[in-house]
């Protein structure tokens, strides 16, 4: 799918709506992330859906962020089906580990479906109405600035080898008077500061980040999650709301630095290209969950081509190679590229800082290197929204895949990551799919030799 707009003045709208599930009904609310059986016992702060609508002449694009662990592609398609006037609708999840299960794998136990389907329907309806309402209240002919700020102290990588994306990226929308109309913030960290013992619904640290920025700038704020694979998380600290709020305010401070550093940027003309992908599911737990109905989405027989749809999988062909349908996209917004990645991308796949040589004990230490965001987009300014339109799990560089003994880094047990990935081929398929989507002004940079990273400041 390719959509293009002409050069026009940019109009923008911001909106938000509460999507907190109700407690106390017949259906229990199971919290997502960590293990099963974590029933919500109360509400600390509301979960929100936030929306930014951009309009360039006849091209209208909606960017939606939800405080959920990962709204699935089928739900996103339902949202889009009710918004025919939009050229492209993107729905990204913050990957919140303190909100309701919307995937299925965190129910009462490992054999139970954890999703309240009526709640997911309610979320889709509220997102549709949010986008429509936001589009009505547009501010015309706005100015835009783009800024970045970097602080590695606000992150930790809980998986070897250490690699971070510590760059926060922001778009600042202002009227002709200079008054701020809204901020779009993209940061790269799991919202899991409250940890696995918390049983209160919360948006985790983005709740405090958004609140602090709203107070400081007196305008709406839309928060989007970026690169969180590898595994990006807040620094270790007490699992308390005091710590979570403190960390969220620190992230807001980094965003304020990015706002102050922001420089004018044109976001028109707007164009978007999206491609369907058919990811092979070799993860046995995923396959079992899909066959048992703990995970519920259509399965397709592999065609051997991850960009071509196969037959719908049924009981008769359930033994064949399985794929699931998802989507990758690249939005070219004037001078800015926006990468829409349907899962949790590892930072190596952003900057190309692959370990060289790979640990020889890894399963595929000599696997070809995947294309990276930096290679594909070259010198263009960019943002990356992870969990865009889907949550397909971790997108792990194949050279890091490590499920068989002996384990890499002399470990006695496998690291966490592969257990929540479709399989070792997923990263290459997604990155090649993104490369097909990217509209480039020049050729992709030549592959670097030996897996070394391109030179330059990753914040540029």
C-alpha cells in the first residue's frame, strides 16, 4: 500500500480518552506481563489512548498510542475499517506491564485465555471515536520542530550483550503565535517500573512522564514507545509508586531537554507505505497457545515467502509450517521518517552495533546481519514506534539467538527473550520488509564490513 500527499500546510489535532477497564464485574481483569494469575485489585491511575491526527491537504494520518501491553493486528484492522476517511491509521502500544491482558497469555494460569473480548471491543470503539473527535478539532497551518536528547543513565539492558537506544525523540507542534499545541514524545523503555508484584492498574512511569510534561508546557502530550527489545527497562529500583513517579519525571526532564533542542522541521508532504508480513511461528509455546486458543488469531500455512499469504490453517493442515499475518510500515512525513515496527526491536537492529564477533556459543553466530534502521534511512531524521499495529514479540538479531546448550557468555541457563519471539527468522523478515517500505531519496548505504556500526551520533 502506498499513499502520497501533495505539499500543503500542516494541520494537527491532539486528543485522548480513558480506556481503563472496569473492575468488580463477573469477568476478572488479569494483568499482562510477567507470569499468569495476577488479578487486578484496584486502579492507581487511568489507562489512556492518545491520538495525533496530521492532515496535509487530502492526506490524513492518525497516530494512536494505547497504554496496553500490545493491541493485536486484528483489533487494529477493526479500528481502521471504521475510519475510511483516513489515508493511514497507526495504533501503537506502550507495552505497559501493569494493564489488562489483551493478547491472551496472562490469564488465571498458562492454560487459560486472559482476555476480556468485550473490553478489547470497547477499546477499539473508543479509539475509533477518539480519532474522529480529534480530527474535528484540528489546528490549521502549524509549525513543527524536531529534537532529541540522550541519557543512558535512565535505562538498563537486562540481556547480554549490552546495547541501548538512549535517545528520546520529540516533535513540538506550535501555532503561529509560538504557543505550543502539543508534544509527541518517543522513548525506549519497558513500562515495568512497578514490577511483577503490583496488582493495581497503572500506566506505569509514562503516567508520570505525560503528567509532568503537561504541567510544564500546558499542552497535550502523546507518548509512544520505541525500541524496547534487548531488554530495555528502567534502572533497578524499589517497586513503589514513589520510585515509578520519580523515574517518569526524570524521563520528562529528558524530554524537556529535547524540546529545548528542537529545530524546525517540515512534516509535509506525507506519504505512507505498509506491507503485510507472514512471520513463521517456530516457537513451540506460541504454537501450543494458538492451537489451544490461549492465543487467538488467524494462522496461515507458510508459502515459503514471508511476503505472500498462504492458506488459512485448520485442523487438516495444522501440522504444516505456521505463519501469522502482521504489518510493517514506513511513514515519510516531509523531512522525517517514521518506522512502524510490529514488535519489540533490539537496539542492534536500529544502529547496527552488533557484537563482533558473535559469541561462538550462540546458535547462529555466523548468520547474515539484518538491515538496520540507520542503514535503511541513511541521513534522514527519524522516529521509531515499536509495537506498531501489533505485538509479535521480540525481534532478535539471529546471531544472538541462543536456545541450545552450550549457552552464550558461559551461562548455565538461556537468557530471556527467545521464549517470547516467533522465531529466529522474524527480525530479518521485519527489517527487510521495512526496507521495502522505506521511500528513499538516495541508495541505501553500502553494507558495512564485519558487522561494524556506521559512524556518527545515533541521535542525529
